[in-house]
């Protein structure tokens, strides 16, 4: 908006706040230009830039007052008082329209204001559409991935809401699994995502992965079935870009004691050494073990190295009295059990 356009709209502004301004009220030019509330009003309308020399912005504001005076006949100090009342209450709450929390529905300039055209924040959405309120009222299972992610992100931008920003992240990277594989720097490449939002997303996804690793909910015999191993470790290992070899330590009733990450990188006998595998099993008095590792390519067919390592570990387990029950190779979409395939 130009100063001339503001001058044309000035009578509507004056009409809105006139009942709250006493005759003879005025405000000095210096005080007017230094007021944060009034400068915010000019920035919202685009009369002055959001960033720039303060002196130049003050000059533009005073030029706008001169234009208003010339076109409407209003005294300069009176025009400044009208805009000041429009932008801040000064103890008269009914007067302020373009305050910190603006009442855009009452503003005759809303159609020309960038702020009025912004997407609503989570707090400004109807309660039935707010992710936080939906979670409280319906439970977290009823929310979409985008709504849950929006709660973590907390706020959007001037152009998109937090939910829309979350949808952009999920669409660009292909879902939660792929987001977990991204670095904060990669997330920051999305407009509207800065370091604070990026690290918040990474922290939330890491919490989910660690929760998935907690053994407390394991049922008796739950890990005798390779399907259970796949369901438990698909999220954690499916997102890994390197092969990761994990040993599941089980007690005499086949309950999970804990899991141990043995190695990361292409599997070789020098990396997956029997000592590294069975030392924690002996220390925790494990009766048996199940091995699980991922293939980042998504193909779960066991390689020759997979078979050789499994055979060597099984022989070591027989010597020390700890049974090797299975070796499960997982990806994001499937698994292969060496026991089921008769390869153990």
C-alpha cells in the first residue's frame, strides 16, 4: 500500500476510532515514529518494509501523515492520534483494531493487508480442526501423520499453517521413515523449517525409535516368530542407511532381556566377531539369541556373507551353550527368516 492509498482509507479508520479520541488529542511525530505498535501497522500494510533503515521508515511514515493531511484536511497531530488509537488501546480496549492480536474482521483495510491474508495458526483454527484439541478429545490414534507432526512443529509461516507445513515435509521426503533418515540440514531446506523446527522433528522421531527398542512390553515367547521381530525392528532398522547388526538376548522363557547393536557397516567376519556378539549374552545370562540386521537396498535375500557369518555364530553358540534361534533380515517392507528358509 502506498501513502496515497492509505490516505484514501483514512476516513474509514478515523470513523472507527473517533468515539474514543478526545478533542484536541495529538501525538508528537517523534513518539509516533518510535511506537512499535504503529510501525507494526505500517509494516502489515506494506507501507514500510519489514527490514530496512529505521530512519528511512520513519521518513515514510511522516510522509504518509503529510499525504493524509493534504488529502483529508486533518491536522497532522490529529491524524497521528487517530492511527495511534487504531493500533494500540492506550487503556481503551474498544479502540484498538490493528493491535498485537488484530481484529481483522473490523478493519476496512483487511483486503489490502498482508497480515489479514495469512493462513490461520493452529490456535486460530476452529477447535474441531486444531490438532492439539483433536488429540485431547479423540486420542492420538485418530490423528493423521501430518497432524501429529504439526503438533511437534507448533507453528507455520505467514503463508502456510503448521499442518500444511507438515504435509509438505511428509510429501517431499516420502513419509515418517524417510524423515527419520534426514539430517537437520536437509529438513531446513524446506521453506518454513528452521533449526528449531528441524531439531524438534528429529528429537520426536528419535524418541519413537528408542521407544520401539524398549524391551519392557515383550511377551513370553513373542520373539520366537520372525514376524514379531520384523514388526519390532522395521521402523528402527528400515530407516538406516547402513547395515546394522543387532543381537536379541532372550531368557529361558524366550523373553527379551535386551538387544545389543553389534556393528554398523557392511557385514564381514571381522566386523561381526563372535566375541562382540556373545560377550553381552554371557554377561546377561541369556539362554538363546536371535540376530537381526537390515539391508538398506530393500532386498532381504541373504548374501553369502550373511550365511557365512550366521553359520560361524551358530557354531560358537553351540560351543558355549547359547542357542541361535534365527537370523532375520529386514527392510522397510519385508523380511527373510533364515530359520524359515532352512538356512540356519
